């Protein structure tokens, strides 16, 4: 006999857990279903940043010199699987078109209302979840090796500060040395973003939100999202469950399911890798640091110093190829005295990306009772609680604190 709920949420990453919490707190009976414990996939291995400054989505490169550089497939910040490019051609073409300066700035204006609320919405969940100790208001910084690259970023930040209220400060070489004395000397400077928070254990934060969901009366169930059937049921470890509504919050694994249900929504994957390292006592970082001209991030975590790579374009099911990690590790060791590797194998995560750089949040086209919450690209960890609140308000017929129209899945229908 099936168990009945009001809503089934598929996917227990940061986005799915946040959706489940917000729905359960509004009186819905929610089942949160995943094949693994909460936060075990993409939400586990990111840089741990809640990026209030991330108003402008990452565009597709358009300068001929950069395109030629990336075509060689040896840039440390971007790699691709040549055999997968034909399947991604339509996505990449539309991503390139949407990255034209005028379109890209228009997209940033539509995207900014989500990013604007990310810090306060994380605090609103972390406080009752008892997880504020995992968050620190340290900000983070991009470091630059050349003065020209630093000045270009400062120009962009002046524009973002004027248009979107992004708080930042520029650091020259001496100020950078005072801020992060463990870094090697001879850098040009940095741009420090003041409002973001950093998380010392991203998976633990997702798990804390999931525990809070359970304390609210929600049900965490082990199950297989691919068994979803209209209208709406899923097979779980101890039997089938059903609900009038379902939410697909499966990140990169959403597309195989939505395609089976007849939805043609564009989604591609940007993969990334990480590794943890020990540090000598005098080699600690005070905040996450991105080496902007080499394409990797160093973030202090509970487990050690986490080195995360840039993007790798590949099919969802392609085998891991952590060559990017091997390529950037020497740069990181030059920047900071990294110790030994702590992980047996590099971790790999997959970011779900749409060609207009905005997530899919809202009702699924033509499928009554099905809702979507995925496609957040680099900002799933940042935007989980914002997405959770927005979707819950929509599903419960409440006034929404952000206009959901720009993120409606129907824009691709």
C-alpha cells in the first residue's frame, strides 16, 4: 500500500533540501527522496561560497584570442571532452549567443534579485538548523598576478557596485600581503568581495538543513527518482509513495528524467574536481582565494585546504578525467606551501547549466503538479535557500518575494 504525502521532492542536495524545508514549514507533508544521504553529490565538493557578489553569470568567452586558447584544450581553467562536443553543440551555440554583451547584461539584471537575497536566506535556515558555526562572514578574494588583469576586474566591479550594490575593495600588493601573509610575494593585488559567506563543510550544512527538515516533521526517504510516474509516485526503499505534486531538484540528473516525461529543456554539465591538502601551521588562509589567472580556488575547510578546479565540459555519464587538477596543483603549490594530498582519489562534481545562465524554477510545462528547481550552474549552493523559499511561495499560492517569471521553465517550452 502506498504512503501518501502532499509533495514529493526529488533530490537531497542544497536546492532540494531547501525546497523541502520551506514547504514543510508551510504545513505541507513532504517526502524528500534521494538514493544517497543529503548533500552527497554536487553540494558536497564545491568551494563553500555563498556568493552575494555573483550577480553577473559566467559568460561563454567571445574574444577570438580566448576562443583559440580554449580550442587547444590545455587551459587550466577550462577543458572539454572532444567527443562530447557534438551533443552539446546546440547548447553551446545558445550559450555563446546569450553571452553577447547586451544580452548578458540584461540576463544579469534578471538574475540579480535571486543573488541579492542569498546571504539572508542562508542565515534564515542556518539559525533554526543550529548550523551558524559552519558559516563565517569572511568574504573571499580573487588574486591577480598582473596589474592589467587586476585593473580590468576593478573596472567590472565598479560597474557592478554602481548597478547592483556589490560591496568590494581593491587590494594592492602590500595590502594583499597583510590580508593573506601565507601567500607568496610578488602578486599584483586582489579584489576582495565583502558580503559573501564561506562554509567550512558544505555537506555538513546541507545535512544540518535536512535534519531541520526532519525535526519539522518531514520524511527523508531513500528512493530512485528515475521511477517517478504521473501523477505522482516514486518507488522508495520500503515501498511506493504518492503525492499530488512533485518537485524535480536533481541538479544535472534532472534532464534524463524530464526528457522521459516529454520535456525538452536545454541543460548541459560543467564538471569540476577537488582535492584536500594538509598545511603547515604558518600556511593557513583566512578566507577562500581564487587564482584568477590560473583558474582554481583554494578554500579552508574542516578537512583541510580544498583545491577546486575550473570547468570541464563533458557528457553527464562521461568518465572522470581529473587532468585539470593535476594541471593547477603546481600553480597552487607555488602560491601556498601545500602539504600532502588527503584524499585517495579526486572528487568530481557536475554543475547543471542552462544556455541563458539562469535556473529553472517553477511549474513544468504541460505536466500538472510537477515543479522544477534545477539548472543553477555555479550557484546551486548559493541559491538553494532562495530557490526553496521562492518555489514554496509559488506552490502554496503566497505572494513571492522575488518575481519568478524570468526563471520559469516555460521560457524554453
